[in-house]
């Protein structure tokens, strides 16, 4: 029982990370019906931005204040938000008028560009995030341990998700985002500046991915140019699991993904850990493709 | 101008072509620079992959991102046949064994196309794409975990049988098959499904049957390509069949023009040569490749040929200059 | 109008989520009839078409064609039984030629299988020639044979609507469902269409059910009219009777129609 609880704790922690990344996928899909394959690589860029923030500016060092910590996150989040917007404006917008397959391939192109650009710029060898917080285990119940790292991830991801929900449901922009995701043309007829909402969505999604990256960097220090592939894919599956296009779905999907993965790795086989994501994907697509919380699109005949 | 080739009965053309190909392989091929030979063979394999994916994505309008999975199934099945059953046939039947291996590969791949097609083809658009992507990966992981197929170390000791003759025989057969298929009642059914599935169904086309059918045929040829691939490298590893490989084939199809067989051929050749041509700027190779891809999607999304075929284009140019 | 009904809907209802789109709709079509299905927007007319052709499955009730139940069968199977249709928003195959659009309608008649097509057997060539000839014949009825090689969507709108009907006829149907065939046509084109429909009905021995908003067209060509409103049948009978029916008038006055001039 204790082991089970421990796995759950570990799983929930990873779930938070996946949820943060999944949100970016789901929000962009919700308004553009585009699977942003480059999103996992934006996550990777976030990790590198965080790395250089610590190295150059000494942000977030253990000796530093909470403010320095927040500055570290802000640096990575703002940087990625800008990156996301630049990608959208320069590449995705021109392709919007073409078919969805073209947009998909463009996204693949951007993904390749980011990965190989990172290899060129940062070198293919992994870098190591300096350990700014020492890992300290804390006992909750007997036999179940949660590290301060995991606690940090949990608290940070919760705060960010609550913040996102607040934006979506309590602000005018958030309302506009929801409108655009339901019906882009109607929203623009209602006077919503759709372009601006799209930019905003990309910015927020990318910022969340960056936050996830910094959290990962703080707790799993190895970073390298292809690190975004697997988490990106898993977060994507998490988004589909929860219902792609649904924000609460992404959060739940991320959580479930983290837990499922940890349980399988712990109880079945650790080599099948990565395959679990795909198995989940197939199951959900065959059983309920719109995901746990998704809504089906209707075709008028 | 004479009607040339077209006035001869097809059977004669085929036999002549096969003989010519065999002679080329026997006498000219050994003189060719091995590097060039490698490019020729890989181009041929990529042509079969691109044309068969085009049937699914271009002509039938389905969104398959898992073609590498079918290639893997075919490649490994063919290799397994050669390695495990081949020796029983002995050296004198080596060629027959190879042909059988290829047929086995294509057959098993076709079955996998059927098994995967049935559940996933209920899905539309993006969901279908994601599902095929997922299946491609699952196939890869399953093979990776089978020690009898080499596991993580890869499948070795595959006999070397693939040469120019077999590859281009496969290419000719593949292209002819697809061209004839498209210009028939069944091809029109596929195109109708691509254009408007609901209307096609209303006009009496059993759409599910045809969608699955396109999957099965596409998978079979991908499996054939896989078999040729394995017997060329004499070694197979699942790393060759990741979603990146599926993307590369998709890019070939889109670059050539979805729905254009000539486009797929041209793009397959171009994209086989391109990485080699960029070898000089090795570090920047992938960056340039991805930039080219992005620019192409923005500026010419319909690909080089769009939905047209080379013979039609030539005909309209001739008419215009006449 | 004696004998068994060709098509009959018996207490057909369908819900979409919480919305009841059709409630206990009952009517029948007899062989050779030309019947109009009218009603304000949203009354459920296209829904009836979709139910008959198998796109939707009714929540309750029966649909009988030649006395056999067809509700819930696959659309392509229903097409094979002899029911063909056109769509409210023209649904041609946009990237195929005019000729090919019609040839798709002949799909079910083709007998040559995959291998015959790949190997180009003599049987294949014979069948292709025969289907092509018949496709041209159909096109010429609608004066479209000159456009055979053109892309379907390059045709003017009125021609596209005619092409859709030609394609539907390729199925050799006994029942033809026309969804707003005159939409977007000027008065001259509408007159031509009425003549074409009459000609086609006698030549191919068809039963026709059509949905239309153009009242002059409906009154001019239909022998009998069924009226729907909010998913229920509110009237049925000869055009003159229906036109004077107070319930029908009320249903239409409840909605602002632009077709008031009829």
C-alpha cells in the first residue's frame, strides 16, 4: 500500500509537468485545429533559457531570494512566449489559409528547425542545470516520501493552472479565447480581434511550457536539444486523453498520464514506460476519440 | 510523330523492359560507382514508399502518419522468412526464396494494414493522423521487444539479395499498379471519397471498404519496400522506422503533390539525393532542410505537381506550343 | 395513386441530444408521384432526407421502402436499393471532372474487380467504354456533355446543380430526393429546371420528393405537398389546398420569408 501511494505521489508530480505542457497543445488546437508539433521543442528552449538565466544572471540560486526565483521563471516564460508568438506570426499565420495537412507539416518543419538549431547553437551534448535547490525528502506518512522538488513542482503547477483558469473564466480576453475556440468566424463577427487572441494563446501556452521546463530542469538537471520530443509526445497524448481542445481535459489528462506511466514503470516494466503513452493513445482513440472531456464536432449534411 | 510505345501491346513492353532491366543490372551496374548505386537503390525504395503512401493520403484523402510502421512490419517479416525459412530452401533456390520473402513481407504488412485500418478509419482528420502515428510507434516498440527479431541490437545476417533489378522491377510494378488503379472505377471511388466522403457514400460507394482497401494496398507496398530495404542493408534496426521516417515519407508525398504519382516519384528521388547533396554543409544540413520545408509549405503548398501527372502536363504544354 | 407505397415514414422521430428534430412524422409516397416537402427554415426537411438516405438513424419509428425497412442501413446500401439524392449545398466532387462526377454514380453497376482493373483485361476496357458512353448520354440530357472534361467546380452555379441531378440519376434510382434544386436560380433557369424535372421523371420512371423554398416552383410542379413545421407534419394535400390552409400560412408568417412574392 505504501509503495502504491509512493508511486501515486511520484506520478502526480510528473502529471503536473505533463499538464502544463498539454495545456499549450490543447489551447492551440482549440482555436486553430492545429497540432503544434513544435510545442515540445518550445519546452526544450525554455529549459535552455532557464539554464542560461542561472548561469549568466545567477537567478534562482539557493542563496538568492524568492524574487530571484521568480525572475528565473519569468525570464524563461517571457522568452518562450516571445518564441511562440514569433513562430505563429512568421510561419503558422501564412499557412493558415492552406490545408490542415500543410499546417501540420509546417509544424513538423518548425520542430526540426528548433531541434537542429539548438544542436547548432548549444551543441549536441547535454548540459546540466546547476542544482539550485538541494533535494530533501520529507515523510508524509510512514514509507511515503515526497521530496521538496516534487512539492515545488506540485505547488507551482497548481498555481499556474489556477491562474490560467482565472484568466479563462474571469477576464474579457479569456472569454474571447473561449469564443474563438467555439467558432472563429462568429467570434470575429462579434468584434473579437481573432488574430490578437491567437497571439495571446500561443504566448500563454509557450509560457506554461517554459515553466514546466524550468521545473524539470530544477529537479532533473540534464538538458539536451532533443529533450522535448518524448515529454512533448506524452503531453500531447495527455491532451488527447483529456479531450483535445478542452483545458480542464488537459489538466486531468496530464495527471492521469503521469500516474499511469509511473504505475506501469513501477509495477509492470520500466522499459514499457514510454510505450504506455502510445497504448493509452490508441485505447482512447478507439473508445472515445473526443477524450474524457472533449466535445464532438458536427458536420452539417 | 509516331505513337511509339503506346501502339505495342503492354505485355511486349513489359517483357522488353524486364529484359532490359536485367541486362542493365548484370552488365552496367557493376561499373557504377557504389555511392551512386546506393542512391539509386534507396531512391527506388523511397519511390515505392511515396507512391504507396500517396494512395492513402493523396488519392483517398486519409491522413496516415504511420507508414514507417508498415515498412517495418514488411521488412522484418521478409527478413525473418529469409533468415529462418530461407536456409531450408537451399542455395539453388536463393532467388525464389527472396521473392517469397518479399511476398511474405508484403502480405504480413497488408494484414497489419487491415487490422489497423478497421478501427482507425472510423476516425476523421486529425484523430486519424494521431491514431496512425500511435500505431506506427506501437509496432516499433513491439518489434523492439522481440528478441527473435534482434531486439535492441537489431536484426543481422539478412542475406543480400536486393539489387538494381529487383528494386526497379518493384518500382515499375508499383507505379503501374497505382496508375492503373487510379484510372479505373475503383480509383474514381477513392478520389470521390477524398473529395466528399458523404456524397460518395450517397452515390453508392462503400466508403469504409475502400478506405480500408487503400490502407491494405498502401501497407502491402510499404512492406515490399521494407523487404527490399532489409535485404539491401543486410541489417534492420527499429531506429530506421520511427515517426521521423513516417514524416519523411509524408513530406515526399506533399512535396510532390498529393494525388500525383509523378510528383511522388520526383519528390522521392529529390529527397533521397538532397541529404547527400547537403553533406558538404553537414552541420547546417538539417537546419537548411527544415527551412526549405517551411518555405515550401508557405509558398507552394500544393507541391510541385499539385494533383496533376507529368504526362498530362506535357500534353498541355505541347498543345500550347503547337 | 393505388397500390403499395414506394416509400413510407411511420411515426418517425429523431432527437439530437436534447433537441427533438422530428416528432412522429407520418407520410407516404406512391410510385410515379412528384411530391413537395415544404416548411419554414429548421422545420426538419433535410433531416427527413438524411433519415431516408441513411445518414441518420431514427430514434423511433419505421421507414419502409418497397415495404422493406431501411432505417439505419448504410447510405451506400440504400443508394443500391434505388434511392438517390442531391444536397442542399451542392456537393459535387470538386477536384474531379464533370464526366467523372457522373461516372462515380455508376459505381455500383461496375463489375470489373481490382485485378481486372490493374491488368487492364478486355472486360475492363469494355466496361469502361460502356460506362463512359452512358455518362455522356446522361450529361447530354442536361446539356452538359460539352463540359465533360471541365472541373466540376469551374461550372456556373446553375450548371453545377444540374450536374448534381445528372450524377444522382446515374444510380438508376426509383426514388429521387432533390434538396432545394432551384436554390440560387433566376426565374428563367427555374422554368428550365421544372421542364427538365418533368422530362426526367417520365423518361426514367421516377418518383420524386423535393424540398424547395421557391413557392412558384413548388406550386408549379408538385402534385402533392407535405408541410413540416418544428419537426411535425402540419399539413398535406394538393397544392391549392395547402396554400390556403390556415395552419400553413401561420407557420410561414411566423418566419420572415423572402419568397413572399408568390
